[in-house]
C-alpha cells in the first residue's frame, strides 16, 4: 500500500466523492451523445476536445474516486450504488447497479487512463480523416460500455456492457467501410464473438434459473451455498461463461477474429483490441471465480485453453509480416497467459499482467501507428528499415513496449507480471502446474523472438529515405507517458491493490529461484535468436513449411471456412429458393391445374351432358345389377 | 278380359324409354328433346302402372299420377324457357346454345 499512498495520498478526497461513481460512466456517454446529436455543428477542434475531454475527465474522476475508495474501504469490501430498477418480471429483478471493488477499480483506472491517452493520440492520428466525428463518437460510446461492463453489479447489466463493447468493436473495425474487406473483418469479429455471447446468455440463464438472482455478489454467495463442487449446474454455468470469455478474449477456438480486426484504425486496435475489450473475458472469469472454483474440471480447462492459446498464437506471430498482425497475435498470446493464470485461480497475477499488458500493448500499437504513418501507410515490416534515428520517440516507445512484452528482466513492467504468472502456475503444483509452466516458458521464448523481430526489421538496417508524416506532439505525448508506464508500471503493485496475493500466488514466493531464471533466460534467448536472424539477413525466422502454417494462423480460417462458412452459405443458397414456399406454390398450382381439368368438362353442350348422365346411369345400374347377381 | 303379362308391359316401357333417350341424345331441336323427355317420363309411368298391377298395389298408380303432374309442370316451365331462348337467341338448336362452356 505504500506506493498507493505516494501515488494517491496527496489527493485526500472526502469520502463523499465516491457517490459520483455513476458520473465516471456517464461522462463518456455524454460525450458520445453530444458528438452524435450536435457534432454536426461543432468545429473540428471542438469535436476532438469533446471526444478526448469526456474520457479524460472520467479518468480524472476515476483516479479521485479510486483514491477515496482505497483509503476508505478495506480489501474485500465493496461499494454498491443502485441507480434504478431496470427490469422486473416474475422472479427477475435486474437492477441498474454499480459496484466498485478492488477488481473493478483496477479495470476502471486502466480503461479511463489508458483510454484517454489513446484518445489523445487518436486526435492526432485521425486528424485528416473524414470520419473524425464518427470516430470519437464511437470511441466514447465504447469507453462508456466498457465502464458499464466492469462497474456492473448485476450480471445482466454486465451483459449489456458486454454486448455494447461488441457493437462498438464491430463499428470501429469496419470504420473505413468503403473497403469491403474491412466490412468482412468487422462481420467476422462480430459473428465470432457472438458465438461466445450466445454461450454467455445460456450460462446467465442457467445461473438465473438455478439461483434466482442476477446480482453478482448474491449470485456467487448462493452458488457457493447451494451448489456442491462439481455439481451439474455449476459445471454447466462455468463452461458456458467460459465460452463467452473465450469469444470475447479471442482464445482458442474462437481466436480467428482478432488478427482480422486489425482492419480498424490503429488507435482502435490499441484501445479495444489490445488494452481493454479483449481482456473482458479475463475480467469475467476473475469476477466469477468462486463459481469456476465450484467446477474444478472447468478451471483446469481454463488453464489448458490459456496455455494452448498462448503457444499457438505465439507461434503464429512468428509467421506474420504485417506489423499490426504480429501485435494482434501477441495480444492473443498474452491474454492466453492471463487465462492460464486464472486456471490456477490466480486472479491477482492475471490482473497484474492485464494492467501491464494494457500499458505495453497500447504503447506498441501507438508506436506501430507512428511507424505506419512514417512509411506512408505501409504495414509490411519487410519493406521497412532504419527508422530509429529519424523517429526517436517512436523507436523509444516500440523498444520499451517490445522489451516489456518480451519480459526483459527488472526494468520492464511485463517482466514482473509475467514472472508472477509463470511462477504461480508452477507453484500450483502437480503435473498440470509443470505443464503450464513449460507452456509459459516456451511462450516466453517465442515472445522474445516475435516481439524483437519487427523491432530489428523496422528500426535498424537499410534506411529508407522516403519517410512521410512525422507524428506530432499530440501523438508523442501519450507515447512518452505509456513508455514510462510500460517500463515502470511494474512498480504499481496490482496484487497489493487487489488486497494481497491469492493463496496460489503467495506460494511461489517461497519457491526455488531456478525456474524463474529459466524463464528469464528463455525470453533473452528469444531476443538473441531474433537478433541473429536479423543480423544474418533472414526475413523469416522459420523454415518454409512452418512459416506457411504460422502465416495462416495454423489454418483455423481455412478449417472454419470449410466446416462452417461453406455449409452455411450452401444452406442460405438453398433457403433462398425457399423449399417450404415451393411446396405451398405446388399446392396452388395443383389446384389451378385441377380447376382447368374440371372446367374442361363443362363444354356447354347439352348432348354431352345428357350422354354423360346416361353413361353414368348405365354404369351405376349395371354395377348394382352385377352385385345383385353375385350375392 | 285377358290380362297382359307384366313382362310385356315392362318390355314396352323399356322400349319407350330407349326411344325417348335416343331422341334426347340425337335430336338437335330443343322442342323435340323436350318431347322425347315426355316419352321417357311416360315410359317410367308405364313401368310404375305395370308394377302396381302385377303386385295388386295402388302405389304404382299413385306414382303415375305424381309423374303426370311432374310432366305437366316440366312441360309448362320447359316450353316457357324454350320461348325465352327463341326470343333471345333466335334458334332452338341445342348444339349452338353452348354459351355455358367452362
């Protein structure tokens, strides 16, 4: 707590300021409404001021509120604020209620703090874009929904925020909608996360029907009381909620959407697809961890998914040449670390990495945006080089970000959080703990390679002379702040902020030093490999056939295309002919045909009718006679 | 007085019915079709009377009276229709009166 006293102690706010909690979420919403309704008449500078200012104000208020909250509330206690009843139907009483505890305080600070830095950067990055107003309106709306998600005290309200950020993600991936590829990427992200969201809804229904409430603390208390460990409803609910988290956080097997989501503007990638929204799945599991602990099998699955994802995504990142796609795969991989930590119940380790990841990944994206601007929109790192002398701020940012991502020891934030995760899973013990540790270590090695490969290729080597836009001060300032945070962010002792280490994390403190040294060595070895590959002039790290698999993200796209997309499109084509409608049309056609056939017998000829009547009479009488003779 | 066997009366009735039916089917003029219908009705009436005589029942003659009144009504309406058709269309040829074709 010492660091908090030094960081926040000077504020010394009155406790009453906490009552303004709702305003933190309301400010970005107000910004969105102002831009959406009246933005047409605002000059360009005012649009930027409203867009950035509303979130910056929210950030300021969030810091004051957090300081007041941390000084007045002990760990484990929470502040609830009921705004108004939302839905009341039968047993369902959903309430618009905000709940501030240590976990949501951390998230709130990250969202508003990193969010306002990224928005400030965006004010420069998007300055010449036609959709300036639309961009800030969407971004403010996103920040609002993200705050609703983390501050919600009711699972239904959390779901509202959850869906809202999904919507904003869709809108911002497809921001440059004139290119159909961007629209396709937006749809892909929306549909892939929707699969997870459907599981979330199902899990919510299981929880509600089983426990009869949607209030999160009440829900968890009842679950622990009423459901024995490993019981069917607990396992089902945990599994379904895990599905939601997997979709939102781009974990296996729903990770395919995140690399394509890089079609959005770079600040969007930084805020939504690196720092905040994609970590919502981590937050969800952390928030509902008592429920997951009732289902040990699902918790083990969480760890396994995290470990597998972090390895596969790290491997796929090696085969990418688009600077943003490298970062996208690294995001998937780093979230894999957080999920893996949750798999052994280490919330504080996961949240620690979430925070430092938000710093260094946002920084990496902002620096990548500066790189892309400098090379006039080029994304391919093979066509870049020698930038470090010309863009020292961008270089410093990317170096700090990459070092933090690769967990360069002692001087970076990423080192402390990743080290905590990897030692925690080892301390969890057993074969599972050792396997997870192995995955984490191997991942650290791959991280070293893929984070420094673009650094060497972009900033060193042959200098290109045709550099274009230089990022202005408005973009440099957020980068500098984030550079400091990416390096020194490890000093913010998130586990202490969350009220101390979990039992599983605390165990590692007494653990041996050797495994930690191995992890550190693995990361540094990765950086060395990247350097050797660069120094020997190899554009790719991997042999050709491995490179191909990595480049396509291990063929998940092809697999899903074959298994899901094609059958679905075939089905839509079939339904487009409307077989059911065909059947009814056939009925109508049969009626018309019968009509034509019957009306043909109405010749209008008297003789014809008389003959027909006679023939009929003869037949009937003949048949009767025949029957009479036979009987 | 010698009684006429029922068979004979029925044969006669059948012959009359066949004649009338042939008339209905082959004649073109509606007037003759109507007359042929009368013949058919009378054939049926004869069969009723013969049957009544055979079994000594009055029912046959009652039925004949009914057929007679029916025939009278039929002729009255039928002739009125014929007149109307003639006035309207100017012909009584059944083959040319086919406006009701479906």
